[in-house]
C-alpha cells in the first residue's frame, strides 16, 4: 500500500471514529418513526401524457445521453446544462438556454479534457468572500477533477485534479455554509473503489458518505471527511435541503442495497455533526433526490427516480417522479402531499438524475434523462410545472 493511500485511509478512519462519537449527541429533529413502510397513501398524480409540459433538450439517434445537471443564473433566464455521452461516463456535452429552458442552443464547444470525463458531471454556482461569482463543474471517480468559469459559462477551464482522492457522483450537492463568506460543503459517496488511487472494496462492501469543505469560494477543497460508513445501509447520492429558517440541513439519500427505504440525516451545526440515518416515507423511496422550495407557497418539490426496496413495487417504479410536501414533513417523517409521475421510463430504472430550477413565479424547470421511447436510446427532457397546477389536478381527481 502506498504512503499516500495509507495517509488517506488514516484520515478517513479517524474522521469516521470522530463522527461516530459526535453523531450520538442530541441532534435529532423532532421525533419520527425510525422504520417506515415502503408504500404510500398520498395522492398519486400522473403528468406523463401532458406533452405540452415537455421540452426536448437534446437527442441523438442511437446515442446514450444521460445524467444532466443544470444551473439557473441570477437573471432567471440563463440556464446551463451538462451531461455525458454514455451511462454515467463519456465526453461531456454542454448547452445553454437564454429563455429559462424553453429553447436550447446547439451543443457548445468545450475544453479538450471534457472528452475524458469518466463520471457524471455536476454544476454549481459559488461566490467567494470578495463577491466573485464562479460556476464550477466536477467530474468524479479517481481522481476528482474540476473545471471553472468566471464569465457565467462563456469560457471554461480544462478539468484539473482537485486532490489525491475520488468518489462516485462526486460533489453531487454543494451547499453554502454559515461559517463564513465563501464557505461551502460538498457531499458525495464511495463504495471503496475510488476514494484513493489503489483503494479496493471491503468484504462485505461498505458505503461511506463523505463531505469536503471549501473556504475560498469553491476553488480548493479539503480531503474527504467521513460522515457515515456501513455495510448494512448503503447510503449514497446525497441531496441537501436547508430548512426554511436556515438553521438545519437535511440530506436525503439513496439506499443502494435495496434492503431498506431511502434514508435521511440532519445537522444542526452546519454539517459538523449528523444524526443517525432513518427511513424516509415510502413516497420518497428512490434515487438522486434533488429539491427546491416553491417561492409562492413555500412547499418543497423533490425530483428523483422511483425505486423501492426489494419485494415491493410502487406504481411509478423505475420512473421519473416528484414529491411535493413541506420541510416539516421531512422532519416528522410524514408522507407529504403528492407523489407525481413526471415521465414514464420504459427501461428498468435507468433515468432521472435531475436538474431542478425554479423561477420567481413558481415555475419549476425539471431536467433529466430517460428511456422515454420504447427501444430507443435515452435522451434529455425537461418538464415545466407549477405546484398550483398540481393542486388543480388533485382537486379535479376528487370530483
């Protein structure tokens, strides 16, 4: 084993021990059931056939296009979107919209190194202590690499190595912290294969949830710090949602062993310590949860891929779905208000790594990939909706 690998392993193990000792402190949100049923009873709404909501972002006959992420700029018009030519890997495709996702550019030129991406690219807006705005894009596995733009996507840097470490869907979510201006926390996971150059999976396989910190507006990132490690609960693909009062962080997590419901953890101290994972309600069972608040009603919309534990099937199994509810529903373990099928995925559960943006008028712009036509290669699709429209649909369904 190399000295670098030994050093990284030591840091990870030390962090795990520290976190395990801290996580037992009384951080828990309000009491909720630790064990939830895999099914749900809230209204199920289906938007699959409402083609007027659907906009094709990109499609290429016979070419797999997948796993997009988006960023909406402060003008509420300019959107950027990146995605790989392949299943979670392949050269990165880049597009821009100047009308909040209603129409899209042709594929834009990219730096040469973007063609070497081996994982899902993720986009994030960051601002440093001096107020300088940047957009950063990560590409994962080993080693983690990052590209930067300082002109809102007009020009980009090459992918540059971030550190001597890697991960899966690396930096899938990035959250500004209240510890200082330009401070950010990124979360990601690894199953033992990519955290270091020569790392290997354990037996039984254990999944580790990591955080990495930046104090310079996202330009540099710390070595990974372990938050949770388990061979029983394979939690991964974290999605951060901050509470409406700003005091708490909730993280929704895929449970990859499919032995348990999807999971949720909370932090009351800007990610320093975390609660133990607990089951999410069945209405939130799935993968790659990404959510934002409705500026009109204050409710949450969370986009994800429907995927239930082994032995159970949701009516939306393997499809692109959304959940509507409140932050309090997450805290108290309640089912929420609606479970919505956005689009039927015609091949297994290969879809829905979502981009979620919302305009000031409450228009959600949800963007993902999927096998939207039987026997055809997956492509990038966007769906637009307002929560008030879902309220009307739910009311009509009761008549």
